[in-house]
C-alpha cells in the first residue's frame, strides 16, 4: 500500500534545533523514525515571539479565567505575544495532518504542563496544556495533536500514527479526485477502520457516497471529509476491536473446522481479558485472507493503517 505523507507541525527542539531555553539539544527516536514517512514543518513559539537562546524560562499560570505566560526573572508578561503568534501561525497553515509538540512546555505542552496559581510560580494549581497547544486544540479540534512523552504509550502512538496517515490520505484524495469511483474505492478500503473508530460515522459516510449526484463531486467530497476527520477523534477500546475482528472473522468461519473455530474464539477471549495483543488476532486474519484468497480484505486499511516500519 502507498501512503500519502502526513504534514506534521513539529516543535523544533525535538529535532535537535538549539532553541531550548537552556540551549539543551534534544534527539527523539519517534522524530527520527518518522522522518522518512512524513513532512515536518518546524516551529518554536517561544523563539518566534522574540525570546532568545538561552533565555530565562517562562511559566504559565491561571489568573481569574485566563491563562497567562510570565517570565519572572524579567517581570515580563508574554501572553498577548504568544496568543497573537499562535493565531497568525495557525491561520496561515495551508496543509496540516497533525502536531507533535514538546511535552510539559509552557507553550507547546499537550498535557502535563505545570500550571501555577499565580505569576510567582510557587504553587502548582494543576497540570494541563501550554498556551500554543491550547490554540492548536481550539483551531484544529479534529487534527491529531500529541507530545513526545505521551507517544511512549503504545496505544496512544498507534492511535496517533493511524490518524495522521488517515488524514493525509483524505487530503490527498481531495486534491487529486476526478471521479466518484475514487471516493467509492476510498470508502471501501476504510470500511473496517471506520467501523473500529466510529460506526455511526461510517454509516453517515456511506450515505454521502450513495447519495452522490452527478456534477456535485467536490461538494460531496467536502461533506465526506468533514465527517471523516471527526470519525477518528476518540481512541477505540477493546470492545470495538472485537466487533471488527468478529465481522472480518465472519468471512471465514463457515470454512473452518470446529477445532479451528474454537481456537480462534479462545484467542478473542484472551484478548478481551488483556492476555494477548490484538495484533495476534490480526495476523491470524491476514493468514486466513491469504489462505482463502479473500481479495476484498487485502485492501482494508484496518490491517495496515500506516507503514509497518513505524512499528519496528
């Protein structure tokens, strides 16, 4: 399968750029791994608003009903500068399929950022997002946004990779589509991945494809893409995986003997009890599709939602 390259907005420090407040040079394994498969566009919001390198650190605190950024050493409030930069930068993005930002940063942190009670930054009120990351979430609620620390979690990493490549494929389709047959083929390939993430959205998307009227290709694709983007917002749980696995298993169950059926269903039960990974079941289904030459299943994105090299 060929994959369109996702366009990812990356915190520049994660790619070794010397933009950290203390000149620290960072190297991230996920960033290195992704370089061959995505297009990175780097940004450092703090440097972009005029803070130098090295610089006195800034902290985020909550005042009244507003989050503010403050550099205590110089007694400088940089809130409005950061908000204005974030607004301008995000409004001018022509293409974006995801954000990979620096964890715990007062500007870029997706989660885990220390938010203080006041500008003196002595007492932590809670943990949350940095100011730039807040603007990202508000401007692009359906675009994947993560930090490098959360991507240490296997499930979150799989969810992030799945989403950015799905959105890149959708963007590529919108750019290059010439006939409704291309959208029909796209929808068919994404059937089980959409079933996994949001079955009601799958039904809505099917109705859009079925309701196509000649001459309305671009508007049909536009309507389709809006729902498609929203479909992938929530990470699916075990029960949704089992639902899809059982649907695919239905292609083969009548061809298996009693012992084979019992063995497969016992593995499904083990997966439901968190004793094995769902990849075990996927590999069995792949082998069954090959054995019984089930061509329709070979094209399903569910089996390979992103390049397999990213699992290494």
